[in-house]
C-alpha cells in the first residue's frame, strides 16, 4: 500500500495491540492521574507511590501477561538472502533485468 507521496507503507497488525500492552498502558495512565492529583493535594507519599511504584507494577503485570501468551509476537526479520531473493522476484514480475 502506498501513501499520498507514493512511498511504500508497511502495515503491521501487531503494533502493540495486545491485552498485555493495553493493560500496561491502562495502569500507567491511572498512575499518572493519581500522581497528578496527589501533587495538587500535597500528598507526596502517594505521589511517589503512584509515580514510581504503579508504573513498575504495570510493566511487571504486562510482562507476566506477555509470557502467558497475551502479548504480540515480534515482526519476523528477513535475512539478507531472503530480501535479495524477494527483490529479484519482484523485479522479474515487473520485467526489470537484474544482474
């Protein structure tokens, strides 16, 4: 698929869209709201707990969820030989000679 400038755009379905990622984002978002409210209230102990502790908890929970199969799988990287083979195949399909 090409964008408006004609440049090739790569579409990935697994760009962080997983239950583990959404859980981490949700916990960290809630922690930031609590941290902001605690600054306004002057509750510095609550601020440090929510600014440091809760994001760490969110990351740990997300890592556990990902290890249980609820995370996204990383994109497969092609070897140099595979990339060259694919480029040659695409060139042949378009009628371009390669060396």
